[in-house]
């Protein structure tokens, strides 16, 4: 059965290639499929299931597509992923369209969850730094990620001209989910060069 699941994963990658690079990992006794770390589908017992969403509701109702069910501690649990039939596999255009809807819905849900994440829950961000970010208009994790470490650091610097490079690295670590000391060396060097450039210019480089 595992061989069948891998065959389905490879087939999914081929058919859904326009969505981006599809990665898989073991999940709930099967495999999750994701693009840019956003899960939009599952493969279980050699079959593909797409994440259900409002946009695909008409298809799932008219086709009576069953949901993915797995056993958890002796009881059956349904997941919000619907079965991809052989007829849908034969309609590659529709399969790609429905998969894109699933991926878009998953991304929206991920963004909403990210927006609810408090800044202080991220690595490196203390209560004091969270308060400073709030004053600078960076109110949540989603905004921090959207603006990026450099822009957020520049906003903080408007009220503290002596803001250190350590804060810049802390912001980057918060965005990627790492302690600032664990940042990859190339990214750390790039940020430090940028920091030195800002100090040399003595002004906003943007």
C-alpha cells in the first residue's frame, strides 16, 4: 500500500506541477502534500484527497465525494479532505483547478492563523520589543513577516537611533522561527552588511 501511495504522490507532482514545488511528509498515517509549506492535499492508501473549501463545495456535493477518514486510538476521525476519483484524474484541467482552490484556501487560513499569533510568541521577541513594534505599527506576526526584518528595524530606529544589529537579527529570527544565533551564516552576513551600510549612510536606505 505504501508503494501505491508513493506512486500517487509522484503522479500528483506531475499533474499539479503548475502549483509549484510539491513536497510530501508522513502525516496521520498517510502523507500530506504541500507547496511552500502550505498543506493542501493528503495521500492515504494510494488515493489523493484535496482540502475542502467553500469554492469547491459545489463539486464535492454534486459528486458526493467522501471525506478522508482515519483511525485514531480506535475511533474513526474525518478530515476536511475529499476523495479524488479516477474520473477527476482523467480531467487534468479540472483537477488542477480544484487543487488550486484548495491551495488558495489553505494559504488564506494560514495567513489568518499567523495574524492571530502574538509577537511575543515568536522566537527572540521580548515583551519590551513587542511593545516597541506595536508603537511602530507592527501589531502582529503577519505584519512582521509581510514587512520583513529590515523595514521593521527601520521603523524601530525612528525612535531609537542607536538601535543595534542584534535587534535586526532577532527580528529575522522571529520571522523564520529561529533563535538569532542559529540564523544561517549567509543570511547573517547579508543582514550585517546591510546594517553597516545604513550606519554609513546615516539615513534610510530606501
